[in-house]
């Protein structure tokens, strides 16, 4: 008795479905990604041996441990920082603005304060650490 064995077809990798999947993934990532507009702001870092000028009274914004802000002993919302600084300056732009963050303050809150000041037209803010 003769048994016919079917002839095997050669096995190969088909590239068309692979190219389709790669193209779909490429389109997905292009549509899902966001192209953020990164903004920069000028930051005045104090020198290690800098001594404050006793004649200039700086405006100090404290960043608290819970991410809140305090200015002149009063709690301030992040959205009001630039307006409050402008009110305190009263048109004189010589008074420097110092952002003093607590040791346990979130970095995001400090960056948010810098960003809000920059967005409100306040330039030249400085950072200061809290001495322990």
C-alpha cells in the first residue's frame, strides 16, 4: 500500500504582517505622545561665600513642608504669588525675591513657585536653603 505524504511547503517569515504592526505602533505613539513646550526661567544662585546686603530687604517666599507658601507671615496660594510680590514691591523692582524652601518641602512646589513668578513677570528670583 502506498501512502502519499503531502509535500511540505517551505517555511519562511512573512514580513508584511510585521511591517503592518510596526506601522500601527508608530502611528499610535505619534498620536499618543505630547510635545510639551518647555519653558525656562532665569535662576540666580547665591555664591557660597555671599553675604546679604544689609541695606536691601528681600521678599522671602517660604515653601512649607506640605507644599504651601508663606510670605510675610501669611499663607499665599500659588496662583497669587506674582500678584503678592508685585504688591509688596510697589513698583520698585530692586527688591530681590528669595524662595526659601524647607528641608522637607517638595521640589515640585519650589519649581511651581519659580514658574508662577516667571509667568507673572517677576524675574530674578533666588533660591535659599534653610539652615539647620
